[in-house]
């Protein structure tokens, strides 16, 4: 399996292009509208056949490239059924499987950062969205967020994956590219194994975070699968 990680600096977002090298069938996770040219170039270079566009959740900090990619390829867009996004092609829940060529992508419902957060597992890699970040996690104070649910999603689901599983998150703000389940179990300052659910809920309730800068533009746009004009890419 070929994996390419893309970084969009304005929202510090990681997107992932995964391809079966034998069949050239590919998928993309969390594409950002402002990086559309990079994805199209990658698809062209790899001579890939894009099958699916997956969202880990409905983003509040950038506009998805889902609609544009659907228009320019034959790929189908995929979101969790709780997302409230009616324009998607496929609505998923825990346990769904997707094939691209000889590769298998498995859906892990991991609510908590939002009520529709989903992680995706493929061959030793887990794409965790904002559920599990490198030494952190997404906030839980909007979009149906719940610290209790996030803790359970991480401890009961993501932390049951093998320790060597590579963690690819939706963001990093400190220049890290990836982590592992083993590292996060031991060192994540909010979610490591030794931290109780009560301690985690207390941490999340006292973060004192600012209102997200892009949320009023990003959420309505992403509920339309990113089908909007945007000139805000600089
Ligand atoms: Fe998010």
C-alpha cells in the first residue's frame, strides 16, 4: 500500500492519499479545498483511480475538497451517518469495510470530538482524525462533542489496536508527522493509560479554548460537502 501525507499549513491539517500499488485504486482521507491542485497532481502522477473520499468528521477549521474531487473524478464521498451531511454518497457506521484494489479500509466509529467522528484502519495504520492527535486530542466543546465518549473511543477502541500501529492524525501543530498506539498509550498527556476518565473530563472542561476562527465559514460549507466558492486559500 502506498501512502502519501499532505500538510495544509493554514489549518495545520493532514490529508492522506492511499493507493493499492497493483490496481492503482486509491482513496483520500480529509482532503482540503485549498490543496486541490496537489491531490490532482498526485492522482495524475500515480495514474490512480480515485474510488472514495473519506471524512474523519465534519471539519470546523477548513473546507473539504470533497465536492471538487467528486466533480473531477468518479470517487464517492463517505461520511458517518450521524454527520448531518446529506450530500454525501455513502453513510457509514462502525464496522463497515471498504476495498480499494487489494487493500482493505475498516471503519471505527470514534465519537467524542464530534458525534460523527470516525477513524479508519488499513494494514497497520490508523487514521484518527481529531479523536487522537499526537500527544493530544481534539476539543470536545462543540458539534455534539463529549469528553466521556472521546475517552471511551480512545481507550476501548483505538488502544485495543496493536501497539506498533502507526497513528496518522488529522492535525499536528508542532511539526510531528505520525505517532504509534504504543506511544500514545504511554505518553499522551491527556489520554495515556494511567489517566482516568474522570481526570480526562476535568482536563477537557478546563482547556479555556478560544472560539474557532473558521467555524462559521467551514461548518456550513462542509455540510454542503464543500460545494462553495472560496477565495480564502492564501
Ligand atoms: Fe476537528
